[in-house]
C-alpha cells in the first residue's frame, strides 16, 4: 500500500515527454502562431533579424523561411547591434499581425520595446514602426513584451529582474502614449529573476506564465541544481492585478506554481508561450537547453544559440494548467 502511494507521488512529480520536433528546431524565446488564412505555423525567435521558421504542424518538419526584419530595427540602443533582436511576440488583430520585439544590452536596463506589422507573417512583408514608448524607469527593464486583450482593451506585459513583470495599457497598437506601467508579479527573494511572461485566458481566469530562475550561462557545473529556468503560473480573474498561485500566495510576493521544470534532456525550460493549436487545443511551447550539451561543457555565454524548441499540450485541471504528453 505504502509502495503504491509512493508510486503515485512519483507519477505526480514526473513530467511527460517533450513534444516531437523535427527539422529546424533551434530556437530561443519562441513565439508561435498559426496563420489565419491557411493554418500554417510560423515560429519566430531571438536572433539576427528575427528568424522565421515555418511548418504545417507544431511537430515539424520546421523549415527556415527568412527574417522578419532582415535589415534590423530602426531603434537605436547604444551599444546594441540593431539587428540583434530578442523575444518577439506575435498576434493577429483585425487583418494585421503585430510583432513586439526587444533591443537590449544584456544585463542592463538599456533596452527598448519596438513593434512591426505584417498582413501575411512572411519574410519581406514586415514594416517596422520602432519604439512603442514605454517610459524609462529604474523599477523595470523594457524586455520580453507580451500583448493581451482584456475586455476590449489592449495591454503589453513586459519585464524582468529589477521589478520583474509589469503591465501597461496601449493607447494604440503602436504606442503606449501617456499610460503608466504597474507591477503584476514580483519575486521578493534573491535576484528577482522573473521574465518572459505570457498571458493566456481560459475560462474565468487570466493565466500569467512566467520564466523564473537563471536563464543561461549553462555549463557542466552551473547553475546549482534547481536554480535554472523553469516555468511558473499565476492566475487572476481581472488580468491586470490580483495574481495568486495555486496555494493562494500573492504573485507580487514571490508566489508562482511550477508548471514545467528540468527533466530528461529538457534543461531550463522557459521563454514560453501558449498556442491554441487548431487540432491539439492549448499547447505550452518553450525553449530548453539539451542536457547532453550542458554535460558536454555547455556555454558560459548566456546568449548562445544552443536552445531547442519543444511543447506539451496543456490541460486545465481544477482551474490550473498541467502539461500532458
Ligand atoms: C534591406 O536593405 C537592402 C539594401 O539597402 C534593400 O535592398 C532591401 O529592400 C531592404 N529590405 C527590407 C525588408 O527593408
Ligand atoms: C523566487 O525565487 C526563489 C529563489 O530565490 C525560487 O526558489 C522561487 O522558485 C522563485 N519563485 C518563483 C515563482 O519562481
């Protein structure tokens, strides 16, 4: 009987295998969207000019299909190559796809969020509109944008470290205008490592998925076990505040329920998003660092291109998301 209970506990703690990926599966900070016109999958990610990788299924085969901003962004951030673009976030609104993106100097608050638009998602179809105009503030870093529509109003969630995750209302899809950001999630401990947020509405709640922990610089011996990236979730009924985790802990006070952490070859999962796959339903997609690469020495460079794409279906059990095979 006791053995059976331990077996059940072990089952509950284990994660299902990562979803299949074939073809071009290299990615960091992925954004995945299915094109409205034909259901084709478009994956964007951190990298020179924002790489575009396409497929007929989330499983692949994925094929490189050019760049969103091959000549870089029109934004100038001192010390930053304007074609080295991070963490794209893509959605459809009306007949236009919007892509929010980041130019940033690693480890500093020297950052800007910009926006580009396209009617088709294809390489060569993107028009850059430059800075969205989030005010400079030492309380946050202007990285990792994620657009969300809450009751007909448009918002950007963004941020990391310093004050962690903030939200600001958009005056237009291209500009923040005079709106002031407010904090929606914060880890009070150590280095306040929360970033890469993604908000997803399901049922009566807005779910805020967050990447927490050390994001990169993975070598054979670092970081200490459990300190690496993992994906947590908080929820709120209004979407603009009042986020709590599954135990009721306030997410402005270090709350967050872990959804996915390292397992098997999946080391340091993060940079996530949620896609409503037309066949599979809600899918949590993310990047991870292959454990074999880490064990072979890894790379102390936090910006390395060794990350891979994967995904799992999400089911909502008792109002909380759980990854499934
Ligand atoms: C990039 O720059 C080249 C050379 O100036 C130009 O021919 C090309 O049209 C530009 N591409 C885009 C997408 O703006
Ligand atoms: C907050 O940081 C601590 C480490 O200081 C970590 O153990 C915990 O998981 C973090 N909380 C969340 C929600 O990620």
